C-alpha cells in the first residue's frame, strides 16, 4: 500500500522530556503549583502533621497548614507537541532534605517558590541550586495579604545573580505556573549555550 506525502507528515513527534524541580520553604505552595499545572493526576506524598512533629516542624506563618510533603510531588505538563516537562516537588522541611540529591539528579533546572512574608525560608533552596550549578528561577507566590515587592527588591534580598529570573505567580493558576516553567527552561538553555561556547571556539 502506497503512502502519500500527507500521511508521512502526520508521523507522531517524539517529544523531548525535561525534568524540573519545584522547591522552596514549608507551606509556600509547591504541592499546589504542581497540581495546578499537571495534565495527569499528580502524585502526592502528603501526611498529616502530628503533635510529635511540632518540635521540628516550623509552622510559623502557615498555622492553618495540617499536612506536609514527605517525599515528593510529581506531575507532567506538555508545553509543546515536542516538549514535555516532568515536575518534581521537593519536601520543604529540613528533616527531608536528604531526598533532594536523589530528586535533583538529571534535572534541567528548578523553580524556587517564595513567600515575601517568609522570604528567608527559601534561602536553603537558593543555596542548594547555586552550589550545584543547577539553573533556577525564583517565583514569588502571590498570597492574599502579602505585600508585593519589585523583582529587584526580591533579587537583592536573596542576593541573586543578575541573570536569575525573578517572577511573580499564582501557584493555583495553570497559565501563571506554565509561564514560570517556560522561563526556567529558557534560562537553563541559555546558560547551557553559554557554557558550551568556549568549547566551540
């Protein structure tokens, strides 16, 4: 049976798959962010906070929160026909940081989600990605009642390099989250090209 040109042009595209981490402090909205944008039912590993955990779980500023991620959140989004992102949300508490090295393997880049009311909570994530040269963007989650600061003010407070993207987002909104993820991918690819340039000279 002969196939025409039109049937050949409809051959399915094999998408490139990239791994992106979603990190930040406890209660900053990482699980919400992954869930808002995932086209599959997100995998969540949340457990209820208990009295036994109170001495080590700092709930200051997020007193209403009664669950915590103990391993990771996982979701997937197709950005284009040829580009799929796998999202891995990291646990935000100090006692689960030993999982970060496993989750970070093979990651193209990361989102550091921030809350301007508790900005120091994301210092550890920023430091982690800087030390390992993993490209990242900072996304300030717009919480109701939180003051909105210019990107330069947030950049200065976190002592970020000039090329690190700083954006605002609503972790509940699919379009807003998608814009952040696209910014992370673009930043990571630009940085990768910059690293490769000297080798090609």
